[in-house]
C-alpha cells in the first residue's frame, strides 16, 4: 500500500478508508516527511477540537469523525484554508482531493468488501473562470516582433506620444500632479496608474527587468538600456517610416528637462552605450541596486499605516543627535521605504526627464520600468497574504477599478483604494510572464520556500500566477567602534521630505582614492541615495492640480554599509558627495546641509533582516 500511495499521481477511482483515505491524513505522500506531518495534523486537530459537543470533535485518525465532518474538511482542504500549516507543500494536490471526494460519494467505505453506495455528497469542483481575459505583461526582451510592433503603434496612434494635445501629455501630468510618494500608497497608486494606461491602449505594458541578475554584467546583452528604447525609427503598419515612439516622445509641453529639445532625453552614456567611457561604471551601479532591493525583501513589515489626509503621520520625528538605539524600529523596518529608495535610484540612473517627477512619466521607459517594479513588489506582497494595509485609503483620481479618472469628485468612496490594488494581480486582471533571464537572488525560489503565513487561523497558498563633498563633523564617526560582529553599519538620512530638484548623494568610506561611484571597481564606495525631485508640475500660473500630495511628515532613508564593514570597524568615518542631477553640479557642503534629509549619519545596529540576502 505504501508503494501505491507514494507513486500515485491520479485519483483513486474506488477508494476505501483502510486502503487509501486514512493514509492521506496520517501519511500524506506529497510531503517530504509524511509520517511526521500526518502525526502533527492529527494531534493538532485534536487539540483544536472542543470537548463538547461531540459533532465538533475532529479526529483525523478516525473514520467516523472524518465522515461526520467531511464537508467542512473538504472545503478547507480545497480552498487551501488549512489552519494547521503555512507550508505550501502541505496543501493537498488535486488527485488527493479527488480521492477524498470519491470516497465520500461512494458511501465512505471502510474496506473493499463493502459495496459501493453512490450518492453525491461533495459535488465536482468548479474552477472560477475570469470574466474576460487577463492581460499578460511580458519581459520586454521576450516580445515577438509583432507584439513590439503593436505596442509601438499603440503608443504612437492611441496615446499620441508625438503630439501635444494627446493622452500622452495627460498621462504625464497625471503622474506629475497626483502620484503618491514616501508613503504606504506609493506602490498601489502606481499600480492603478499602469492599469489605467493599459485600459487606454488595450494592451499589456511590457516590463523592463532591471532586476535581472545579468543586468549588472557589462558583458551581458542585458546591460544598459534595451535597444528598443534606443532605435531611431520603425516602419508603421501604414508603410510610413516613423520616429521610434519609445525614444522620441514629447516631453512636458514639448520641452524636455535638459532644455535641449522637444523630446525626452536621457543620460548620454546610456544613449551611446559601450562606446561611452562612463557606461561601465553606470552598469556596475546595478550591483548596488540589486543589493538594495534584496535588503528591502528581508523586511517582515510592509509599511506604516496610512493616515487619511496626512500620510505617514505615524513616522517619528528625528534629529541628528538621537541615540542609535532609536533607529532600528523606524528607520529600516519597512519594505516600502527601502523599496522606494532604490526606485528613486533607478530614476536617477536614467536621467534627465526620468530624474524629475514632473517630467518622468513622459519618458516611455517609465511605463516599462514601473511595470517591473510592480512585478517585484508583487513578489514581496505574495510572501504573506495576511499583510495588513490601510485598505480604504483612496488612490485619487482613479475610479471604477482604475479604468477611469475623476479629478473633482469629493466622494472618497468612489475612488480605487489601497485594498483594491493590494489584491493579487489576477484579481485586477493582469499577470506577469516569467523574465527572460533569472532575477537577482532567484527570488522566485526564495519566496516559495517562505510561503504564506496564517492569520486569524487561516493560511493561504503561495500561488505565483505567472506565465511559463568631505565631512569633518563628529557626527559622522561611529561612536561605539569597534562594534560587535553581530551589529552592522548603516548610513541613516533623517528628515527626508519632498524637494523640487533631483540630487544624488554618494557615500564613501573616508580616505577613498577615487570618487567613482562604482560598487565593483571602488572598494570604498558605500552607496547612493537619489532624492527624486517633484519638479514644478505644469508650472506657470496653472501650477499643480494636487499641490497637497507631498505635504507630509519627513521620513528616513537608509543605506546598508555591511559590505565595507571591515573598513569601518576601525573608527573610520564616512564622506558624501552631493550632485545636482540636471546640471551635474557638485553641491557645496554649506549648501546641501540646508536641504532636508541630506546629512548622513553612520550608525551601528543589530541586523533585523528576516534572512540572509547578501
């Protein structure tokens, strides 16, 4: 019987308790340790059961008890709402569920000597079918020529990337004036934005996977910007040779951030690629960005709760002379703060329009970039389906599931909420196809090994629905060096708030030989904080439609310095260089010290990461 159970991959057509069903509970063949798992299930359910009344007592080792409770047992097993496990490998496979259902529908036979007594106790399962097709967002490197052609034409014809009076200009201003940053709603507002764009073009946005492991390798074809964002022209289906809409999109009101023309612009080293001497160091920065995303994934908690009208009101105030011990719970506990930090870095990496919030959404790469960030965030969110959110917080101006806009309606209930967008992507009718090359750290595997966690007695399965300047200030010195090896160094920036222009803050170990911000070639380089500027919006007399969106309490940004720990434990301080991104001007220390959240402090703290991601 054991060999039969271990090899089974189809449902038993005529099961009995003695030969088949009892072992499903006592020795579940699909688990790695069947007897131990089965024994645990049986003992735990006995403990859960009340002493009375009798019909609520559940003994999975007794045929009569299982028979009396068969309906609720089957329902909880099939819905994967098992209250006794968080391990996705313990959930019952389809063939085991069908064996249990057949047993119930054939009279709950103890042995094969008993006759079959057919009566439908448990009806055949009906899988839910989506009403309408879910859009599948593919890696942009996996698009077929026809798909790429269609996507380009959607941007060209339907959004009008080359016209002033167009959906494209509206979309750019929608993001510039309504996007939510530095708060719990950050990820979900942008998710609603992407969904709205897809409704306009009736086509899934392809993602650019800047988290692919090979994107930090200069020898890889994945390094740098994908070629489809750099090509000059394409042939439209009408036969016309047109400018590539993925490169030649009109910027805000037809004038780009750099002031060099009508179309969006990016840093020259990315446009020129390998022929530019600065390209190599640019690509190496992805090694840093990958580590920063991994750092975010190590956090148990997603975010602080949102406050209606005053986002992140629960974030404590900080001063530069606070004790180090006050930092851990607030500075680096949450996923979304660390995630948005690296998000800003990617924006700054691309430049010029992408590095200013008033211009960023006019660059077509914005859509594919944010699509990938949404994909990565979904990986994190699906680790624990019991996460709590400020579910009713409205994501203005999106209504009707993110398919329409309402700029003027004061009724908060009309708007899409965080709760709506926090659902698994399939609930919002889109899915992610697998990336062309593996993600950094093989996140897919790591997430599956730490599946969903029970909340309120319920544990759900982890289902990946995807298709096959120098500082002399004493405050910069580590006050307690050398530290215990159990502690790790971090650079903390407190008082971070919205600003108009974009800056990059590069941090080094004091005594660095070169100021090259290259995490591979420069062993003294700690990392980068990009302070993404909100810009002027449409500027002029009109101004921002939603001018209150950035009036919120300051937050904290964090850089891990664990990779240079051996250089810092000896009491060496840190130094930082601040660059104004749109002018490439090195900002004098006397100037940047006046800006909120620009002063980095080296602190040593115990590591609160959930696991090792380095």
